[in-house]
C-alpha cells in the first residue's frame, strides 16, 4: 500500500510538471499561475503546493528532468581516459538533444524565451556560474591545462566555451529552422575547440 502511495505521488508530480511545460509555453512563466497548472494537470492547487513551493521550484524540477546533475557528470569525466574528449562529447550531445529531443528543447525554450519572472536573471546567472565552474574544473586538470593555447587560462577558456554554447542554444531555440543543429554540431565544436587548444580533441 505504501509503495502504491509513493508511486501515485510520483505520478502526480510528473503530471504537474508535464502540465507546467504546456502552460509555461503558452503563457510564459510570469503570466502563468499555479491554478492554471493544477487545472491542466487535473489536480487541486493544494496538490501542486504539496510538491512545489512556487513556479521557480517547478521550473527547477523541469530542468532536472532533462539535465543530469553536474556532480554526476564530473564524476564520470574523472573516470574517462580523456576528460576533454568527454567534455566535447557532452557539448555535442547537448546540441543534438536540442535539435532532436522535443522535451529537452521545450524546457530550454521556456528557460530562455518564456521566462520573464523576477527570478529569471538570477536563475540564468546561477546556471552560467555552474556551467563555467564545471568546464573550468575539467580544463584545470594538469594534462588538460597543458593543452590550452598559450596564455589562455582554464577560467577564460571555460567562459569562451560556455558563451559559445549559450549563443547556440539561444539562437537555435529562437529559430530552429535555420540549421538542423545535430548535423552541424560536430563541425561547430571542432571549430570552437580548435580555438581553445594547441592540439585537437578527438570526439
């Protein structure tokens, strides 16, 4: 019985997140209400509050559904034989998912183009800080740091890579018909990484 209750609670949580994706896409985060989300999910407003404190909490949970924790990715990077190749593959996977995974693209579209809430800027800054710190940690590994172009610090290289990825995400979401991003992701990343490194990175 307890197991069924937990399963039902998880199903309710997922239905709320599914409904929130629809409502946020249609209305934007700032104009959406928890009551609308509850109505779309077929639950009470109290059920929404049971699982989430506010709309930002819902948005965070939506992002968690499509984005692995950075801590897990860092652990995986440490176990690979070439963490730079792993980083490049992560970037390529992200661009491919943006082009081919509807839910992934929808969540990031909401984050970048439908999030006019007061907390939006703070959230964008927090995600940027996390991403840059993650990339910096990989590039700061001694073997990787030696491969950076002369005079380029791990911090600056991480900032360059992050802003390149951010620009690709933002523009592709705004105009997905411009290119099929999955088809050109490898070429784009080869160009970016060749600007950061004194040698090449095999994907």
